C-alpha cells in the first residue's frame, strides 16, 4: 500500500474571462480526495467536471480559493514547481488517448519517465515493459499507436499514466471512444489501481459508468450538488 495522500480544494472558484464579464465554471468548491478511492465526477456538458479535474491536477489555477496536496499549498507555487509536482503525483488518462503517433507504445510509456527523471535511466525500459504487461498489451510494445485498436490504445495510455507511479490517476471520459467490452476492461484496470492504494478520479457524463465507482460526485452549473459514498445508497 502506498503512502496516504490527499488533495483538498478549499473555496475554489474558477472564472474564465470571455470579454463580456467572464464565465464561472466552478463555484466555491470544498472537497477532498484521498488515497485508495475510486471517484466518479458526473454532470452534463458544461457543468464544471473538466474544470474540477484541471484544478485537481493543477493544469489550471483557481481564480479564488486554496488547493492543497497534504500540507503543501499548491495554489501559491510557481509554475515550474507545479509542473514538477504534477509529473510526480498525477497520471492522466485522456478520452482521445493522446499517444504520440511517431513513437512506439514502449516509447510512449517511457516518455514521462524521461521527462520527470524519477526512474533511473537503466531500468526505465524494464519498468515500461512491466507496466505494459500489467495492462496486458506487452505484445504491442514495438508498434505505433496507429497499429493498435482503440481499446489497446487506451490500455497504453493507462500504462503511460502509471509511468512514474503517481498516487493520483485523473481520467477524463476515459471510455468515451470505446465499445462496451473495452470500457469494462479499462474500469477493471482502474479498480486494480485502487486496490494498490492509488486514487482514481474519473469524469463521465454516463450515469451507468459512474456507478462503477465507490464514490459519486455530481456537479451542476459549477456547484457540487452531491458527494456520496456508494454504500450509502445501495
């Protein structure tokens, strides 16, 4: 089990300026995410789901409020420090995979290791191969992304997200381009990560998919409406 971690948003507000007064995508969010949780964030398009992920992963900064990783004040850190923090603590799985088309699957998985320099160079290849074995596509390691099916590409993206062994996995509509069987397979991978002590935070607009998580957060118009542990309403 990995060391306990938490990310906490305190009165976080995010407003995007649009020339006519701005649009507030997230309104006074107070919420905490802990190690070993499988969390789904659900809401309609434009509800603030992706903005919430951007706050958690520090891809974007809050307009107001505070953001913490354990006792570390992320909202006051310089951009270079945030980039280093993100590389160490956050793995991201995108809806459209975002694999680099000119790199092999193995090279795609090794890329975050090269960028963050956390994994010793002499074991990066072996670590990447091990991750591809974990997601059951090690036979594809020398292939380009274009040679893989959608399900295989998403598995490769999951392996890449795990490259630096981050405590938090952020997944933005990770099954949006997959068929039912491949979607189930990706969800099963997420559940295995949670068993290993990681926190998986998944955005979806699909209520059925959200039910696969242990904790369900509903957002509407930038406001957190509900935050329920699944056992409470089964």
